[in-house]
C-alpha cells in the first residue's frame, strides 16, 4: 500500500482529489510507521525483527533487541538480548510450525525466527525440531 504520501498520490492520480481508494472505505484502518531503533530508514534485518518479534532492533541486526550494535557478536550471544518470535510463541502453545519464505529473504527469516540454518540454493534447511501435525 505504501505510505501516506504514496496513497495520496495514487488517489489524486487515479480518482482525483475527491475520490477514494478501495481500502479507504474500510471501517477500520491502521497506519504503520517503520523505522529501526537507531535509524529512520530501516533495513530488512531490523524490519523483520520488529515484524516477527514485536521488538525494535538496530539497523542491520536480526533476532536481537536494540541493545545489540551491528557486528557486536558478543552482545548478540547474551540471552537477554535475544528476542523470541511468533514461531517460538506458537511452539510454546503446542502448535505445529514451519516457514516457506520467498527466496530472497529466506536466510533473514530463519535468523529472526531463531532457526539454525544452512544455505543451499533457495532453500532454508531448518535444523530445529518442529512439532509434527497431530
């Protein structure tokens, strides 16, 4: 959908100033502001961390909170800085889980969701035990 500026341009271009885009007729709308903990323009690492865990992260960090600076490996290994994702929450609740990410983001998704992985082509090979469907 883009930001408010993009939506305004789309409305004016496609519907004129008095027109409305389809989603503007919904009963409820939400606005999402995305930025890293330490930058106004986020990268995919910090964005994925926020999206999958609900915790903002520093630019170019994944799966850890805002206390970890980029390239600070020692800080990233400390348990309090490591954040849990919705995958952890689902597994704790006894749900079966799995990820089928798009090829360009597969390593990032696995990192944020705390999978130990290795890369082979466009496949993320999770080495974490996933509960099977009952």
